[in-house]
């Protein structure tokens, strides 16, 4: 296992982070605990959850907490073996203080997470979504209080842009709170909206820990044109959580599969290896139902994508528009 530094935190984490969004449903408590123990046994030392996670049963404003409770049981005698990340900010209930990133919400929900996780501290506390109604300065001060109390060690963001990260760094430089160390964004071959944030984050020592690197299983090769979704796949169990599979998407998936075959790398490993090779990448948040899926993801960290494939991938899946550099492209 090639551990990597989590941004400016100094923490060393595995290149694959075990995601727990499906703990509770479809992954039962017993299976989730077993999977967590097996993943740790393979060298995974980074685990990601959120106070809102409750598997496929999640609806906007529901109580959450299911995945944290399961993970608390799984880590009861293994807590010191992992870098534990959880999140705050998603709605947990329908009350006005049950959502967002105010000090009131953060500090109350933090205590709830600590109780469910059966721990006295969170290694990486992640603000789950931007809160346009609350100034970042207010959020940062609340996180500073939590760090001073010893309840969290570092903080990161999820679904925040480079512009928002820049403001957080500026506020930290002014002495108004701690420095952000990680950014969790949706990113895959099929979803490159945050492409131009990657190099900037690398320059600022902000670790990228993306989710959806397999795009809900689309990039594993399990879905085939003109065939029903495989049993136990996300498209079969929770179709609303998977993109619509049309001919245009299958054209792209088949082209990626051909590149992976040419490189003699299984498609899922090929796409994860490409993602790990992007600027600023630290650890990929990968959810799993079976330990074989974790093993597959770990194997991806040992592959290198052929250099000649990189331009071909960009042609097949163009990154977003990039501002012209007249000095070096004249």
C-alpha cells in the first residue's frame, strides 16, 4: 500500500478510502462491519462517512446517523487504526437549525456524530455542502472552536469550488480559523467539471479525495448495451442514483473499455488508476458491498495508465474549456 499525505495535515492515508454511504441499505449492519474489518486488514486506513448517510433509505430531511452508528460499532476496537472522516451540513430533520453550517448546527451535530461513532474525536471533519446563507467566516470560527475543544483534528470540504476554498484559505491567513486540508468533489472520467481546480489545489496543498470515481458503477464495465442492469447493481436497486443509460453513453463506455483492454487493465481499475494520476489526487472514496470490490480498487493504485492514452482520453472525454495561454501557445 502506497500511503499518501493528506494535504497539509501531515496525515498519511491509503490511496483508497472506504466509503460508507450504503451502510444500512443495501449493505446490512453485519455485512458492513465485516467489510470494514476486512478493508482495514488489507491496509485501508482511511474511512469516510457522513451524519446524513443511511443508505438507499435516505430522503431529504430524514434523521440520518445510520452509517455512523454502524461504523462506530465496527471501529470500537480499531479506532486508532484509521483516519476517520465524517461530514456535517446536510439536512437532518425539518427544523430550521437542522441543516447548514452555522455554529449552532455544527457544534450540536458534531457531538451527535461523536456519540454515534463512539469516539472522542474526528480526524477529518468535512463540511458537506456550501451554505449560501451562512458566511464562511462563521463556519470557520465554529470549526476553530471544535479543534480547540479537541473534538476534531483537521477539516475539509465537500462539493466546494476552488473559489470557495480560496476564501477559506484567505480567512485562515487572517487568523480567523484553521486551514482547509482536503477537498472532496465529484470527479470521474465522465464528470470533469472540477478539472481546473485540481492543479490549484495541488499548489495549495489541499488534498483531492473525490467521490463517484466509478460514476455509480457505470465505469466498471458491468453495464452492457441492450441488456438489463445486473442483479444487485445500483441501477437495479436504486435507478434514480445512476445516470440514464442511452446509446451515447454506451458509445463512450465501450470506447473506454477498449482502451482498458488495450492496456490489459480491467476497466474499473483502469478508470480508477487514471483518476489517481490526476493532479492533486490523494485518495479515492470508493463504496463497496463486497471485499472483492475493495481489493479491485486497491489493485488500481498499482497501475499506471500508458502515457499515449492520456491524450486519447482527453479527446474522447474532453475536459472543460481552459483559458488560452498566449505566451506559451502562440
